[in-house]
C-alpha cells in the first residue's frame, strides 16, 4: 500500500475514516492529511494496534470502501499477507514466551508448596513416598 492511494482519496475518505475510527479527533484527521504512515501511527497510539495490525486495518478499510483498485494492487495484497503472517508469528512467539513464564512460576510455586508440606508433615511424606514407590514397582512388573 502506498500513500498515494490514501492521499488521492483523502477528501473523500476522511469523513469515513473519522466515522470508522471514532477515537480520531478533527485535529488528528488534519494532521494525517492523507498520509498512510501518519494514520497508521495515530491508530497505533489510539487503539493500541501493532504496526502490522494498523497497516492491515487501513488496507481493509480502503478496500471495504472501494478506495483501492485490487487489480492494480496485487503486490500490496502480498505485502499485507506477509505483514499478517509476521504479526501472527510475533503474536505466537509472545504467547509461547508468556506461557513458558507462567509454567515456570507455577512450577516454582508447586515446588515451594511440596517443600512446605514435607517440612510440616515428614511422617506422612515418607508414607506417601513409600506408597508411590510400591505402586510404581507393581506397574513396572507388568
């Protein structure tokens, strides 16, 4: 997507842009003045979109309102798909990172609980360990 598509349709599009993204003020609309990058930055600031998500949102808006000729813009569709793939990859990486951290925290908490239980109930703990060992021995014989 190039800025020319947005700039070329700005007079026609700005009312629809403001209606679509209602957090944009009149001042924001005047500052954007048809600049794709400026609009993208405003959407990131106001809606918390990541760079790729803001770009995809703008492109989808332009297509939805007929401001872009899809026949001429096949390259932009490829760019959008690539940007979306990167966004999905980044989101998945963040999710995995957050999940690993949560698992680490929970396993540390579980370990602390087990240590606390064993200290408070040493006899029961030995009995549980012996029982678990006996069950494991029976299962391993089969």
